[in-house]
C-alpha cells in the first residue's frame, strides 16, 4: 500500500477513502470485494490514475535565514508554488501540493539548503467524470436499496423480557 487517506464526502454521513496500491485489475477487484465483506462500506470502487485527478500535499520546514538570505531558495519555492504557513525567527514552514514527483523534486532541492523537516500527505483524489462519486453512489442505491430499518419490538419491554 502506497498511501491511505479518508475524509467526509459531499454526501452527508458518507466518508470516502483513497487507498493507493499498484496491482493488477484482477487483484483490485478481489480487494474491493473483500472490503465490502469485511468492513462496513457501501461500495468499494477502483480507478486508474487516468480516471482521477489527484494530488498530495507537503509541508517543509527550513531555516528562515536560508529563505531570507538566499535568492535561489525563494525562486525555488515560487517555482513549485509553495506558500508560507508559519514564519519564525529560527524556521519557516512552507506548504505545497502536487504530484509525488514534484514534491520529491522540491524535497531534494531543499535538502541542499538545510531542510529541517518534511512531511507528505497521502494522495487525495476525485473522479474526472463530471458527475463523479455522487453519481456512483446514486447508482449503487438504485441497484441495491438499503434495507428498511426494523426496530426491535422488545426494546420498550426490557424489564419484562430480561428478568430472571
């Protein structure tokens, strides 16, 4: 598994998880079926990189003196679209988002200038199809409607049912 992330979705009460793995389609189908059996999920889908728009986010902590005294570092941060999150006398934290290769390239470049700390998020993704996840969710609800909730007929009679 390369990465795992989760967040609320646009549908109330529904969370989505993005799990990145490199496997054959056959293995991905099996994994999706196992998720549906083992974990309380509505539906598990798999997509290729071509079917989604994805990014990762990263935070970089560098010495503030390097940023203020070295023009190449400032240009480098601008080139990668990094923006300052925290500026202190001893360090500055920058954030950026992009593809793994872009984040790796900035990490390598900043290492030459005294990178103090680095952290990367897991991949986040949305489906390219304009109707996206919500459409898939609606199709699933139509194909497999939720079972009607049945109240336990004995809940209000607890003392009578559970006495010894």
